[in-house]
C-alpha cells in the first residue's frame, strides 16, 4: 500500500495535528478509518508513539512521541508498582515539561498547526491547550469522562475515579466526538456519541460462519497464559490466535503473525471471538455477527466494555487470569442466544464521524479566521445539531 499524497497547496484548508494514543492497536485502527478523508482536505500530521506509531508511520507522515502503558507481572496481570515506575519519567515530562513535550510543541509550531484532534493522546492535548489551539477529542475513552455515568455497581467507584482523572489530564476540549459500540448520553453540551469505526477492509469483507474460534490478545506476550492455552486445547474445534509471539500450528491451535487484512478475513469467517475487551475489536465483531467472549484487562474501560457485552446479550465476560475450559464451553453453549442479538447492535459510525469532524473543523476554522466572532469559553464543548 502506497502512502497517501500529503503534499500541501491549494485545497489543503487547515494544518492539523492528529494525536494517537500508542498503547495497543485499537486507537490506530480508529484513526485509519477517518484519516484518508481528512488528509484529502487538510494538511494532517500524525503524532503517535508505541504500537500506534508502528501501524501508522509506514502510511502517514508521523512524528514519534512518548506513550504511557502498563507493565505486567509474571502472572499476566498489571503490576501497579512497575507500571508507576515505568511511567514516572513520561508523566513528569507530560506535567512538568521535558524532551517529549518540547518535541511536540516544537513540531506543532514548526508545522504551523492550527488545530489538534486527539485520540486519547495526552501530549498533543496539553500542548494545544498551552499554545491556545482549538481541540477536538475523538476517541472511545471519552464515554467514561464526558458522558453521564453508566457504570455497574461493582465498578462505580473505579469509573468515577477514571472519569475525574481523564478530565484532569485532557481537560474539556472545544468539540467532543465519541465512537462506541454501545450508546451513552453526554454529560456536557455538544458531546456526540456515534457507532464504531469500520475500516475499508471490514466493510468490503463478507462474513460467513466458519468452524473455528478466533482468539486475539492486544499484548499476548503477557496475556496468553498457561490456563488460556489449556482451555483452548480442550476445545473440539480449531482455534486461530493473534497477538502472541508464537507461530505455527500445535494440535488444534494455529498461532498467526500480525496482519490487518488476514485478521479481518479470519474475524469475518470465524464462528466466535475470544478477545481482550477493546472497543474497536468488539465493534468489528458485532458488525460481522460474531459472539464475543471478552477477557478484559484490569483497566476500567475494558472491564466496562465486557460488562456492556453481557448486558447487550452479544457475548460473555470471562476472567483472563482464571479462565477454565468450562468457561469456554458455557460461552459456546449460548452461541445461538448471542447470535440472535447481533443485528440489534450492529452499526457503522464512520460516515457520521467524517461528516461531524468536517463540521467541527469548519466551525473552528471560522472562529480562528474571525477572532471577533463570539467563541465558547475555552474548555467548554459547544452544542451540536
């Protein structure tokens, strides 16, 4: 695939920085669904680190920036002390300034950036706020911070904590757009919630009901534990596995290398999905009508996603650290029930996302070109039609 044409000139209306959170691949997949359309009309530079940089840099002009992520214990769970230690330096950079913050600010100034779009990416958010540039938040995590609380009782306190923390880190941008596989009600004026972002590869692939289970782990080197391996080997069907460092076929297991197109092909042709509970994968699985056994990470967003899957009746949540063969059997035993609920929840928000981003950009561009025009107080989202 050739990189898109990113030359500037007439027709490139605004210079935009698009910040992408680098932990996992879901943020990059969402970005890829809208970026080509934006780049056809504007001069866009991507700012990303970690996994997102690896996905986006070969295709788009991308500046490498720091990222924050989890550190795992030998058991496969998150290590709080190690995670804190690993993120001390980037967090100090983010809050008090450092090489990463300086790079982002320098690149924004050098490129004449006029507006920032951010997918859960803190460095571009904070640089834009410091440089007094308008911001558009476009992600899924905003459903926790910018929508009315919709958390189950056992997750309520953790959800409120994360909502406050996210707003403290990112602020409240001028425009807020949220892509989600489930609906929610905005808590601020102008919060717009749309369906999941479906990529071209997904939309052009026709699903069929195969005989294999598809397993996906966003950090499989840590998450694919012996208990999961044991549970999958007990199944009387093939299992195709993505996200681990292993390759090749062992018994009924087929470990495959990362590949966007092959993953979409296998997702469309599997019988059901077992996965960590990222919003992007769930939205694509529902689109193809594939029941989901969600094994969330300890992060609140994934735990909430897994709870919503059960509430919608499209799958089941499991405990990644204690998964047993009987858990997988119970999930597969309810296949027909999950399958029957899929059509009610399938959706594609990409066209609406592109149209909404265009309108937001036009509104903010007009405000920049006409400073005398009344603007909303910074940090307050405005209402949308």
